[in-house]
C-alpha cells in the first residue's frame, strides 16, 4: 500500500500543564457498541457506534471534575438546549465531499429521497484498546448510498491528563479502498465538536485563535490552534483544538460558529476564503492520507 502523506508528528510533551499521565482504563461493551474511557477511575468520554448514528463519535466529553462540555441533543436532550443540526454529536471526524458524497451532514433526519447524497461511517470490527499505551483504535468504512466503500479508516486515540485537564490525541489514516477517490475542498469538515449551550456565544463562550482573532472573526481563518472558553457549574473551562504540523494544508481553517460548532478543517481552502487555494486531493486505490489533531479540556474554579 502506497501512502502519499504521513504527517503524524509524535507529541512527547503533555498539552495539559503539569500533566501527571494518569492511569487510563477502558470498559468495552460490544452489545451496546460502546467503549468507556476512564482516567484514574473517572469517566472522560465514551466511544459510541450504535446503528442509530451515521458515524461513530466520542460522546459525552467531561472535564477533570466531571462537568459535561458536549451538547446532549440528539442522544440525551437537555431542557433549554438547541435542537438544530442533529448530525453534530459529540466529537467526530467527517468530511463534506468524498467523490461528491457528503459524510458530514448525514443523520436519521434526512428524507429517504435525499439519502443518496450522503455517506455513512461504519465501524468494521470491534475497537481495540491498549492500556499500556493509553490508546483506543477504531477501524471503519466510509460507505456511500450504494454500499461502496470509498475509504477505509484507521484511527488511534491517545488519552492523558492531570487533576484539572484532559487531553486526547487523534491520528486518522484514510485509504482509498475499492477505487480512486477525490477529496474536494469543502467547508464541512473535518474534526468537529458540538458543545453545551453554556459555551455558545449567546451565553459565556468566546472563541480565540493563535493569531489573536476573537469571537466570530475566528471563523474561516487559518491558525495552529483555536480555543473556546466558557463558564459552567462555577467552573471556567477552556477547550482547545490543535492542528498538528505536517498535516495536509497546515494550519487548518477554523469552522467555528457561535451557536456551538467547534471544528478544524484542513481541506476547506477556497470555500472559507476566496483568496486561498482550491483543494483537491486525489487518492489512487490503496493510497492514504493522514491527519493528526489534539483536543484539550482544562478548567479552574471561579473566584
């Protein structure tokens, strides 16, 4: 198998200041199609891949003290939260144009006559865990409406943290499976998180990127990292997404909206800014492309 891009950079230093490399444990439930991730015995997140979803996700996500930062809808709706964009669940990795197929916007809300436009990401075998490496590996198929596998995915998550911070590192490799495919520039991508209502701009949420842009000005800008700060349950919480040097089209464009969408997209390009390049990545059968991203969630008590 020929790989045309292998951008993964091994990050040796912890992104949580003072990280203690907490013990990590996993609890797998194949019947429920879920794997719980625990740091020092406390739930950080779950990998879930039920048949009711069109992709696997990490949901919910918690701070070190147990404050949930993800929106509940559509899995566990909470009173007062928004019920838009049902495809935005937990933390996910998808893209809006793989050979013209949209893997980003698909959900059970799509009408039957529309579903030929959308693809699904299906876990192809039970996820595997490695306690000594604090890692969880997922293999999945990106399938179109005709049941053709456009991409084979292999993703490994690494988890660590400290008393007031949680970190996950995600490395994803996509391989053209049954034929050549094109990934064409699209704003709907790539790694995304839908946050709790307290982190929306209408509540306490404030976006900021590495270049100093804030609020709505962050959207569509390229930067090595973007953070979202907000307040919930008497905690000041900061969520940061990092693009890793060596990724295709580093640094990524921010697909970050005040209503609660927080995403980085390495394949946006011209779709975000007409002055930026038009992106088209062609993968011959058997060729691969890789992406690495880091998410941190830190918190502190309010005065």
